[in-house]
C-alpha cells in the first residue's frame, strides 16, 4: 500500500535552541490515497514543524491493518533451513539478491508468534575462551524470540519472552553484559530485562515454543519507542516515552536515562527533554575530531525534524550542543556514526512518501564540529523504497529499507559526498512488495564475528544472510582503481 500525504513542513529554529514544550496544540488533517481524512489534534502533535510519532503510528497501523485484511501479514510460508545461494540475481527462487546468500529463513510462526515482526538485535555468548555462540534476538508483536544461529543453516528456536502487557507493532531490543533490555509501545510495558545466559541450558523439547519469564522489570516508563545502550558507560537511553501514568518519567519523550551497571537492578538516572521527542539515538564515548569533547559521552539524537547532539557526560547537567534541521525534512528517524565519529548517515522515514523524490535518500552528515553539524550531501538509491534502520561496520553501511530489503553501501570515501557512495550488495526480503510503503525489512544486525547478518521481515520473520565479502572487496578495489562497477 502506498499512502499519500500532503503536508507543509516548516522549520524555523536557531542553532542549539531547544524546542519548547508549550506549542499550540493545532489541528492537522492528513489526506490519504483513498480521499479519507486522518485527524490529529491535541497531544497527538505538539507543534507544526514536522510529523510527530503518534501520527506516524496511525499511518503504519492503517497499513498493517490492510495487510492483515488481505491475508499477507503475517505471511507464514514454511521455514527454509538450508543454504540458498544467490544465483543469477535470485535466492530460493523468489528473493532478489546481489552478493548475498541466504543461509536460512525462520517464520514468525515457528518462533512462537501470531503477529508481525519488528526490531532485531544480536548477542554473542562466549561460554569458554575463544568459543563463540551467536544468537538472534527477534522482536515480534507479541514478544521476543531467542534463536541460536551458530550453525546458520540450522537455526534453533530456544524460546520466546512474551510481551509484558499487550501486543504492539513496536518493540526494541539491546544488550548489555549478557542481558537483553526490551521496550515496546505497548501500554504499560516498561522495560523487560532477561538474562541471556539462561539460553545455555535450553528447555527440553515440548509442545510449541517455550515461554520464558523476565528476570527483572523496570516500571518508570510505560510505552517506549526505542532503547539505546552505551556499553562503555553502562547507561541505557529510553526514548519516545509519551504516555503519562503513576510513577512514570516520560521526559517529554526525550532521553530517559537509566543506570544499568547492575544489569538486574536498573536505576533511574535523569531526564533530558530539552528538544522534546527523540525517536532514536546513538550514545558513544566520543573519540572524534572535535577535541573539545574527547572522552565525553555524546548522544546523537534523531528528533523527528533535526539531528540533535547532546553532551550527557554529567547526568546532573546534560547540555545540548546543537540542533540542526535539514532540507526536505519529513521525519528524522534514525542514523549511525562512522567508526571515527567524523561522519553520520541519517535516514528520513517519510521523505520518499511525501516529497517529490521517491528514491531512497540517505543523508550524509559531517559531524566533525559537534556544535555545528552539516548535512553536506545525500546518496540516492536506484530503488524507490522507504528507509528505516541503518548500521555501520568498518567501511560498509547496512540499510534495512523496507520493501527494498537489506542494502549494503560502500562508504570508504564518504567524505567525498554522494558520488563516492556505491551499493555493493542487496537482499530483498519482501518479494511481494515493490512500493513506497511500510512493508518488508524492519532492521538488521551486522556485528557478528562470523560476518553473518540477520534481518527481520515484518511479514515473514528471521533471515540469516551471508554477504559475499570477497566480491564486495573486489568491487571496492575496482572503484579504487577507477573501474566502473557493474
């Protein structure tokens, strides 16, 4: 389904000035492709500058409801537990691909879910020195599945942790010290904590998928859209908490900071909502070129209409360093830093839908000056698809671009602008969808030592993929030598 929307995005901000919380609660009407109106009033939207998450959620929920009505969500075709190489642009007979083989596919049903898929993360266990076991932590509407993928062609579903309250299309997972931290947009969900070492002793085979219980629960938030963890400092950053309730600290939807240094005893640290709602964030111990902030804990926040940089080193005195809008903003969704902390790539989730440019746009940022980041270029894909989540490892960017699937970009010379960025591999997990819409790949995880990449498909489930790194390096070398890539 392709939703059409006409909206004027007005950005009028001064550098490093926070968004105030006393916006007029104006009325916004959004026209869909069928001529119907979706109305957003009051707290649904807090200011005219950009789309706001409650409205975006309404658009997605409408898309998913239509998909369910058509019988396409979830699409539980049989799991495929065997190598399906990419040959002549196809894997397993239906998945478009280039330089990526499919090692296995596990359906949502086989992971214990009756709903759709969403986020994904990975965990590597080291039960003995040098012994590495890889696991996929798979977000689903009704919980989180734990899948052992050390043998990627024979994945083993160990069990699933049901949602703390109700089902939701949004769930997010991160890992710290062998514990999974799970948040959701489900009302009253809070944050679940699960000791992943329990997966070393899987339950005896029985009827269906084993249901686990959480080891701890954090209840100072209700709904939360995303979680980021700085593993170097032991702090978790919960963002996008919007619903008030007894004992909740919603932090204006911004950074809700939690001390997780004792993994099973998460403690509230502080709030930062000086720029209002944060959709996603990456927090690092900074080692980039802006030496004024060397060793500081810096968060790069994607705040619906800006890239906002915040110094969170002093939890009692969090400071916003910059707040930077950009041209043709529709919804600043998520992004990731290069490993030298000099550049970032940002994805705007709605620009392909609601601007004239329908090709996937990846925004390239120079962040060498944390007080004045610059959007200096944009890479345009050949595909018409909405981008969602991206991660960077070494000189490759791994983008989960909904209907276009996993796309891998060579960013070796990112500093030279869009012309230096080249797509070198892809795997389309959504062969039934070829539209600018919210279907297909939700996210990926590219950080396993094996080099395998896991992708979660909204309609289908878990894909374990193997990029052909030899071929990718060959393409990079051709480009370095000035040879045209094919």
